[in-house]
């Protein structure tokens, strides 16, 4: 059950993040607020179902960081450094794309400047960052089955003749 929810939450993360990276109309402060609220509801649901150890919340980390990125101020060099220190699981390409697509909600909030984006890029280039933009929505986590040893010994097993397994020899 834990593995299923981890995979499901990864799919939610990948599809939502890819949509954010491809649609300018939803990259805003209010979307960041709505995302953070929805993620907290998912986290609370996992907690009530005792699934917090499943790793499902960790799969939502990129989406959590995007929600925070959308809510941060994007004006000064300190803001750029805060963004770079916050966005640890996002790639430089993803952060820059979100900053380019960011749409101010009202007239009091300005667009993200090119100089600000360049400063973020410079800071990220110091880290060896991958160039991945979109997340793989077809990625599957490996499935692990717990091994529970049987109390029945193989010596005591009788194989019925109707199974046509004559090639099996008892050693």
C-alpha cells in the first residue's frame, strides 16, 4: 500500500510540475498559495492514514519548492540567493522557466527582471546542475516484496501427480 501511494504521489507531482512549466497563466503567487494548501491537505491525509513513512511526501518535494518559489519575493540579490538555497531538488532549468513564466497577480507586483534571472542562473551554475526541464511521468519506482519465510519445510511438501511435474526430483 505504501509503495502504491508513493507512486501515485510521484505522478501527482510530475503532472502538476510539468503543467506549471508549460503554462504561463498558472505561474502566479495565488497558484503558489493554492498548491501549498493542497499539498498540506495531502500530507495531512497521509498522516491520518498512517502512511507518512511511505516516502510519498518526499516525492512531492519539487512541487513544494515550486509553491514556495511562486510565493517568494523576486526583486533583490538576497531574494535570488534565498531562491537558490531553497530550490535544492529543482534544476536550474526548472527554476529559470518558472521565473520567466511568473505572472504578477496585480499591478503592485512587477515582472521578474532579466537581471534577477541571470543572477539566479549564475548561482546555480556554481552547482553541477542537470539540464532536465520536465519530469518523466512514466517513471516507476521499483517494487519491493517483503520476504516472509515459511514454517513449512520443503521435505514435507507432496507434489500431486495431476500437476504433471514429473521432472521434479526430490533430493
